[in-house]
C-alpha cells in the first residue's frame, strides 16, 4: 500500500489531478437522486467505453475495402481466435447502448431534468442521441452484407432528394454517384474517427455541466422551478440533504453498469454476432433485407405511407422532431417537474413508446414489397417477346434473371415498390434509362457494377419496347427527329 500511495503521489505531484478527482468523487448530490432512476447515464457511458475497447480490437483485423471487408468479417467469425465473440460483444453493445440512451432521454423528460438551469445539458443530450444513432448506422454499413448495402442505398436515396444539395451530399457520402470502393472507406472513417470523436467531446461537455450544475433532484409534486429562486433552493437542499457521489450514488451506477456489461456478454455468447448475411449484391433481393431494430420504425413508415408523402415525411419529419427536442427546454423550462402532475408528458412517452414498438414489430415481421418470388413465378408476358430482335429478347432474359419484377410490375403483375414498367419508354429516353439502370435513384439501387455492358445494353433495348402501341417512345427534344445528312 505504501508503494501504491507513493506512486500515486508521484504522479499527482506532476499532473495535479488529485484535487479535481477528489472534488468530483466527493461532490454532493440530493439523497433521493442517489437512486436506481439515475443510473442510465452512467450505464450509457460504460457501454460506450466497451464499444471503444472492442472496436479497437476489431479494427486490427477489419479491412475497410469493398473487396476485402466481407472476407475480413468471415476471418473474424471463423478463423481469428475469439473474433466472433468480440464482434458479438461489439454488436450487442451497440444495441444496448441505443436502448439505454433512449431510456435515459425518457427518464430525463419525465423527471423534468431539462428545465432551468439544465437546458443546455438537455440539448447536448439530444445531440448525443443523434450521434449515437449515427454510430449505430455506420456500424451496420461496415458489415457490408445485403442489409448494409440496401440500408446504405436507402439512406443515399433519401439524401439525394434534398433540394439543391442532394446530389452533392450523395457524392460526399459515397465518394461518387454509386456505392463503390471509396464508400466503405468513408464510412469506416466516420465510424472509427469522426463519430467517436464527436461522442467523446459531447460526453465531456455533458459530464462537465452535470458536475457544475448538479444532478437533478428527485421531482416532488408542487415543487416548481422558478428562475429567481431555484439555484439557491437547490444549493440549500444539497447542503442539508446531500450525500457524496462516491460511494453512495456511484455504488448503484457501478452495479447497473456491471449488469449491463454482463447482459451484453451473455447475449454475445448465446446469440453470437450480427451477420454478415451474404455478400452485397443488389441483384439478389430475396434476402428480405431489413435495418437493425433502432431503424425498423423508419423502415415501416416508409413502407406504409403513400408514395406521394414519402419524400416530405423523410426529409421534414426527422429534422422537425430533433428541432422540437432541442427547443423543448426553451418552451417549457420552468414550472412543474413531477411526472405525476404532467399527464401530457406521460402520454407523450407512452404513445411514443407504443408507436415505436408497433412500427418496429411491423418492420421485423410484415411481408413488405418487393414481391420476393416474382422473378420465378411471373415470366415476361409473351407479347413483349413476339417479333422482337435477339438483343431485345436477351434484354428480357436479363430483366428476368436480375429479378427486376420483384420491385416493378409488368402487365399488372409483380412488385409495387417501384413504378410499373408497362409504359416506361414513354417516360424516359434511352439515355435516361441507361442512367437509371447504372446509377439508380429514388428507391432504386445502382446496378452499374453488377451488369456487364452487353447486359446493360440489352436490358435498355428491352425497356425501350415497353410503351403502348399507339404512343411513340420518349425522345430527347434537343436531338433532331431525322438523321442529319
């Protein structure tokens, strides 16, 4: 013990952190706040540290390359000693972290901890929630399997609809117009460097404000927040009824954090890692790809809403929700804290939880379009093949083999996720058809890397024949109608 004490004294004489550590450990908190209701923040921090530790281990093996990413995950799963377990702990830790952060936000909201003088603490917490979701999504992309490919395609489809700058956002995210080699490198940088850096910075600010402003007292009915008197009343309460953070409150934080990490380890050992669920290939869509649970509600909303509302809801809905959370303490920063006297707040949490659970259930179980057996059960109608050239017939074969009918109807049969193709040649010119097939757009992924030039040419030749007999195909108005001699 003397050796340990002398070593610590040696370091403290040079770093001068002992006083700060002691002040942090001894800072008083309201006695009723040292309860199990106030452990979610510490639990989220413990899970984040677990994610950092396991993420470093995975980064030593993972190769952020479109050619090698899938193989490196297979090495971790089947060849590297305990690689599958580290992947499983990292994946389950991500799920637990998102859930704990959501529970923490709900508890803070119900207990009125966003009110004066902790408005900025709440705002930073909202940013931390958004950044945590970004961390979870970029981690899913790094699996680079079918779910990752389609999830990334949906994200860039949404981003591409942003007016004026949508195309530039897609270019920045993907490193080009399609999902290719640079895409995975960029998401690796986001997941390993950018987002963790933001998390560390905002967590530091969040903890600093918690220490300086104090932990929110347990809300008592009738105890109102008044900007003129609250700070003095809080300091007087802590002076009379405060307990040191260590060991009284810290003990519960430590037990809860330990239980969370143990639960993550058990889930990892029993259920194993997430994916990868097959090498990414946009031409194989009968895998029924779905996002991870924390994004299934968005998946359900996009599938249920009318197509005419999809762009508006996806572009306007989330930003408005985040803005409402950020502005909440400025609108309701004083008054009653107790959830017993705030029935509207309780109803908001209950309905939000029920809505999230219902949409998540639908997203994980409902048989959404596309029609997964359309390519095998619905042959191309014979009228589209009779009297056609060999190139057009080859295009029909490509159309069938690449399962285009899973998402697109032809002759009133097929998927409904994309538009029907019976008159596609009247809507898009030849050049536009090439661009759509190669680069994708809307809800359609890019097929530029999955079709040979001959297949692409044949497919477009077939699509050019899909127009009513009495209506000519679309043409580029800038081009002459007759050949120039």
